[in-house]
C-alpha cells in the first residue's frame, strides 16, 4: 500500500503519509490514488485543484463552503511548511467546536484530508510555502464563509501571533454565526 492513513483526534480528519521512493535522481511518490483512498474510507469525488503561494507569516483561513456545496479538501505542501488547522463546525457532531492541527511540509510530504463540515486554515511557518489542495466540490463564491483565525471560542494555538491576513479574513463573524450546518 503506497499510503498510511492516520485518523487524528477528530476521527474524520485524516493525515496521509505517502510511500516515497528516492534515489540519486530525486524521488517519486503517488500523492493520490482513488482506489487506496476509497479503501481507507475517503470515498469522495475530486472536482477541483488549487495551488497557492504564500509568504512567511501569512495565515489563510479559517474557510469553509456552506451547504449544499460544502467542500472536502485534500491538502499538501510542495514547497516550504505550514501549520494546518481543521475545525469541526458540524453542530450535531460530538466534536463540534474542536480543532486539530498538523505540520505539513515539502519535507514530510504528508497530506491531510479535511472533510465537508470543517473549517480549514493554515499559516506559513517557512520563508514561503506552496500549497496544493484538491476539493470535492467546485468553488461557489456565494456559499463561501469563514471564522476569525483568532476566535476566542476556539482558542487555536497558532504558532504566530501577528499573521498577515487578507481583508476578507479580517472580517469573518465570530464562531457560531452562520455555520455550515
């Protein structure tokens, strides 16, 4: 099996470690293989892929898309490193309001699957980071929403205290207002 699938404290959020084949030329790895992901319980369509470049100290998030087009995301880093956060915003969930964080980097080559019903964000912990993520639903700007990165109700332990934010990410309503479900 070319992947190791590890549930996190929020069991629906899964860290994926690929099998990496390296030699003097470099390395090869599979970053996604539908049959392997299905066998691990991640049986979702992949409909869009996004690629971002962010400078050190940039924080993107916490974002999600509302129903009926809630997105799952398969996130990985191809250059640099990020502190990646998923927040359970499913009101009926026993882990509602809890968050989990992992470090994703070009070096560790891990991915994280963040299912629909979770807000997602990351901050760059290296000089710069390129992040590639695939989504289970196409982007629908009319359903886009978010939560402040520093919302006191969530108390996320970000590794930076004064991130660079977009204007949009500075204006999200507090946790609990307008949630996905």
